[in-house]
C-alpha cells in the first residue's frame, strides 16, 4: 500500500466519506482538510483509473470544484485510449527545418519539449488540416464559473448523473495553438497510459468556450518511442462531461519508420537464441509501456513507488514492468543510500541512442533471443497470423517458462509482445 493510499484511508475514516456519498450522493472535502495528512496537490493527482487510491474502490473518484475544495462521488471520469493496432500504417512524415541547431529529435525529454517540436515540425497543422497554428497560451489559469453533468461510475447509465458546479478551480493547459479559424487545446503526455482523465481536456474547453468565439479543437498528444500520437476529441454536449467523442487519430515520426517483413525475417534469422535467464517470466501485456519505462529510466533511476506514481500503476504492476525490462536486459535494481531503485542498463542506454527503425529492430532482437518467442514468431512470420493463446500456452508448458497456474495469464503477455511486433509492419 502506498503512502497516498494510507493517507486517504485516514481521511475516509475521519470524515466518513463513504457514508456521506451513500447518504447524499456527494462528499465535499477542503484542501485544508486534506492538508491535515499530506499536500493536496499530491493527494488529488490521479491521471488514470489505476492511480486512484484503493479505498476509492471501483466507483469513487474526485474532482476539484474551487481552488480550495474537491468533490468525491461515484463518477465516471476517465476515457480509455483506443488500441494502437495500426501504428506504422497511420504515420506521416514530418521534418524539422535544418536551420534549427538547438533541436535534437533524439533527445525530446519533456511533454513541453514534445509540444514545441510538434508545432515547429508542422505536425499539428497537418493533423488539424489548418495552416499557421501558433502557440498562444500555456500554464496555469483560473477555470471561471460553469456547471455540468457527470455520469455515474457505470458508464452510459443516464440515470446516474450528478450536476456539479465549478468556481475558479485551477486549470493547467500544456499548450494552446491558434490561427484565424480555430483554437486547439493540447494535453501532452510522455508516458504510455491505457486511459486518461477527461477533466484534463474538459475544464480547459469550458474555460476558453466562455472567452472566445472560434471553434475549439481539443487534442491529446502522447509522445513515446519517438512517435507523436495525436488524438482529436470533441464534446458533443458542452454541459455533459462524458459526451467526449474521438474525432480522429494519427501518428507522426520525424525519422524513417518503414519496417518490412523482410527486415523482421532478417532479424529473426540472425538472432541467436540464448539460455533462458534466471528471472521472473514476463507478466506485462503492453510492450509500449516497457519502452516508455525504459525511456524514463534513461533520465533517472526510480523506486517501485515512483514508477507506480508516474504510470498510474499499483506497485505490484511496477514489478511486472521492471521484470519485463530485466528479462530483456534493459533494467536492473541497485541498492544505494536512498534504498533500492530501478536503473537502466548500459545495453538500454545504447539501444535508446539508435534511430527509430534500428531501435525497433533491436527491441525485436532482444525479444527473439528467447526461445519461446523465437519459435512463436516463426508462426507469425511464415503464416502471417497471430498464434492463438492455446498455441502459446502449449509452448510455454513444453519449455517450462513458468508454473502451470501462471500460464494462462502470462500467455496474454506473450501474445501482447508478438502483437507489438506485428504492428511494426501493419
């Protein structure tokens, strides 16, 4: 249990939060009350469903309503990202002009940096079908006053809506780009998540809808693995928090990204199978999250708790993704004065210095060094089909990569990694 979980358990008990929600549907709590146990900013930042404290259960979530007050209730506040099943196929080329000497496309470290380069490279112009989009706003600002309906935790159940009002709550906008026709609000992340907090788009849209007359086009940017993934959304009813609809999605790269079946076949044929390492077999379904964690470890070593906070994981999931990186030789744990931390290995650092295409093929090689993947990839390569879970499970039993009770769950991770390789040429 994390420190945030422990502190929220104290607040739930002291202020009888669950009982208050059952009785009145909502429970308001002030920043000063939260501050009794820990800084409110740290206690209320839950960018994914998985990051919510355990005491919230599956139903309860939290929203700010003023600069000093929050509301808890059985709210449906998050939106799933669509699966990236056609990553390469959707990419379009984008270039940075040669005269920008201060930009290194292999060293984009922050969300702000990614947003800046997205604008310079003309990616946003292309995505929106607009010209000369210029960044005009960013940072923290006041929300103004507005009201809205929010659905209950059972998504789509119109009978479970609550009406909330917001009065000068703090809003943070990562980037706002404008031209004569439109204003685009950008929410940027350099971490791969499965879902996001709708408020990160909704509050800024409501703020600027009251100030300007142009069409507002909210865009979510996810920058990872040198890919700019842009998703444009719209709120079909501005008074309904949950009326979010995906309009379009596109992926961009500043590098050569063409990977062919011949590239994969060549990598498979040249990869030498190594003895299975004496590490925990993988239980991490999302290979893009393994990549994202490797990228963040390049910047600094992290504890399991820090990884959990960054990715919106439970700490147990942090271990899953560390073990996945360790399985590939990309991560290791070291003890120091500040305790045990996860570090990137020298092999991981060398990998991240490669250009996009070479880096993807190196990830593939590291995966195919393991016999289970080398054999299963042959099915994919020669039959151009994904192995079924039963086929994967059978190979896992033959090779005794993990205990019988774990095979079904971990076969999903094996299939997830094979699926990632498949998308490189799809």
